């Protein structure tokens, strides 16, 4: 087991419970100490001969296995012919249990991937399943580790959020329903460019062979996957979803336009939901997430009205268009998860009169896409170690260099007028100032609540 973070330790425990002998390693001595405290043997997997007796090398998702260069331990496994896998591959290889033939309804696995919205979509599907009285578990890149979940029961559903890091390496990918939310450039170093990044996402569908595929078609990549999977326009094994296109043709489609979700089959509308009053799903990007969740749920035969009721009780996820406070006519929204320009652009399109807190560790591709979507921005308040350079790139937008979160929140509050939204949507990674986007969002929340005396 290479890498002993949350998923690594979870995998080691599962392997041990299954009768394997885990040999663990992490370059971080604190991580090794935690593993040893649980009784696991730790041995340097980079030493000469370390691969001789290994049946498999299981790798945590954060460790590069190909680009920009394979980790030396993984490279040694390749040389020795030791199969390399991750916890997702182990999960799919080991899921089905002997007692399933006694179930009236075999368990199902929903797997959700895409560049943006996959966490919200996964959590929304799980929420709706629970609200409908179905047994459901949420795992993968959100919730519990995949090897920490309980064995699913009769009719149970396992909802997995899967990142490109997870789909790229898993040796087994066999979901019953696979969801592709959308596509935009991200993690390009890790995947050797945009083609490698798309290939990692596509594996869930091309190699996973899902019974049903829910595909966002607002980008060419989604339309390509939908075309590859379908055997014709009327093939209802592929459900096309969109937050920008009108439904056409006889196939199964779920579309959202002007705040209304509609389901179409064989050229006829068979269901609809008014999303404008769903507080936990603001903006067109969340309406796209709603379409994906709705379509996945409909594959189980759950009624549109049941789904609609569950949508209204969905509170949303932290750090994703999360309403923190509302005071003196001003809303404060935490979208720290908007770590790339595409997700930030979608957040900016969801609110009027925005006081925009942005900046951080800029990703490849520049800021052009987010600038094009910044028509509602009244002023930007830029944070990050390179705040001044980031601000210069915000062409046509009034920008104030604040550098730190405390200053940005204070200045935005001082400037805000009734009807404004103070929005944290960084369009950048957090690692220049924070350990994660969660820590950044928590800092924003703390600064806002303290300044407002909440």
C-alpha cells in the first residue's frame, strides 16, 4: 500500500480484513507512525527487491503513476510486472457478494465524474435516494472511503464520486449507472495535457460499460461520449443532459432552461420541475447538476414529484455556492470549490451585483473564460501571494489588491450595498495560502461571521 492518507489506511484495513498481508509505505514519517500504531508493517517499497513478493501495488490517488513522471515505487512495479491498482479498482473487483442471489433487487452502483459539479451531483443523488426511502451510501471522493462502506443490502445503491485521479488507474470500473457532468481543462500536469485528462474521464464509460450513461452534452467531449455509447438517436441507454440546449430528437433527454427542468422521451415531455425556488441549487451550473441527478434517479423509476420534493430539502454542500449569511440586504456566498476558471465563471453567472473575492494559485489556461462571465461583477477583491499579478489580468474589472482573506472580506463588506452578493469564487487553487479549498472556505466563513457579529 503506497500512500497512507485517508484512502490508503482504509484500503490497508480492508486488505487485512480480507486475508491479505498489507505492506505499507509513505514518505511522510507521521503517516507511517499512524499506520504502525494500527499494527501495520511499514517497509520502504523503494528498496532493492521490495517488489519480489508483492501480489499487487495499491496506490493512493494523489501519487502520480504516469505524468509528469511515475513515482519511483510505481515505476519499479512496472519494471517488475507487479499489477498497480487503487482502492476504486479493488472495490469494483470485490463488490458482489454471494448472498446477492437472494435479493429481490440487486444493489447498484452509481459513479459520477466530470470536471465540475460531481460532488454536488453525488450528494444530491444520495439525498434524494434517502428521501425516497431507499438504502443509499455516499463514498469515493466524497463521504466515506469506498472500502469503508457497509455491504449494500437488497435494493441498496452505492453513490460514488470519482475524480480523474481515481478513474485513470482503477483496473476495474463496472458501474451500473455512470454520470458525466461536464468537461473543462483541469489537472493538466497530472494527465500530460487535456487529451490525457479527457481519456481519464472517458475510461469510466468506455471501459466501465455501464447499463445506463447520463452524459452532459454542453461541451464537445460530452457529445462525443454520448455518440460513442449510443446505437442511434433513440437509444435510451444514454440519457443526454444540458443546461443550455433545447431538446431535439427521439432520445431520452433532461434539460434545464430559464430555471425549468424538463424530461423528454420519444419527442414528448414527460416530467418537469421549477428549479427557481430550490434554494440549495442556485444558478445554471447547479441546474445542470440537478439534471444529472434527476436523470440518474429516473433510471431507478423514482417518480418526478418524489425527486422534486427531495430537491427542495437539499441544503447544498459546503464551499459550493453555500449561502453563509444575509445581512442588510447583502448575501455572502462561499464557493471556495471554484478552483478553476470554468467553475468560477458558473458561480459568477448565478448572482447579480457581485463583490468578487478571487485569486490564489493560478492554473494553466489563463483567466479569459472567467472574465467573459464577469458581467455582474461590481468589483474584485484579490487575494493570494501573487495577488497583484492576478489583478492585472482581470481586464475591464475594477480590482483591489487585498492579498489576505481578512482584508478582502473587510473591504467587500465596507463597499457592499443592498442587493449585492459578496462571493468567494477564487478561480484558482488554494495551495499558495491554504492546505485545501476547504480551509480557504472556512476562513472566509469565519471572517464573514465575525465581521457581521453572527
